């Protein structure tokens, strides 16, 4: 299924917001983004969040066809997410 340009833009904006290290979602606190960015094979694409391993690296994740992600077991490019401070 192909995303519309509008959906793709929203997903990219969501990823950009999370790359600042902050989120509005309490469930996402402490999670990290895959450092592979657009090359991540996860079915969640740019929005994929992972609970970091004890060593701080991104856990193994695979695509639909079982291909390992190039970002697996690498250090995330951003710190774990925190709640966005109130203005």
C-alpha cells in the first residue's frame, strides 16, 4: 500500500519532532528511534520506536520478509525520548 504525499509528509514531520528528543506521548518516554531512518525495514517505517537494550543500542528488528534492519544493534542517533516541557 502506497502512502499519499500528505501521509508521507505527516510521517516525516512526526519523525522530525521525535528527533528533537521530545514527545507528547507518555508511552514513548525512554524509547529510541532507529538510526537507519528511511532505510529502516520495519513496517512502521520512520515512526518505529524501540526500547533500547541494556547497552543503549537499538534491538534487532526485521522487515516483512525477514530482512534484518541496517540500524539493528547500532547506537541511536538521538537520545531516549522525554516528555515535551509545558510552555
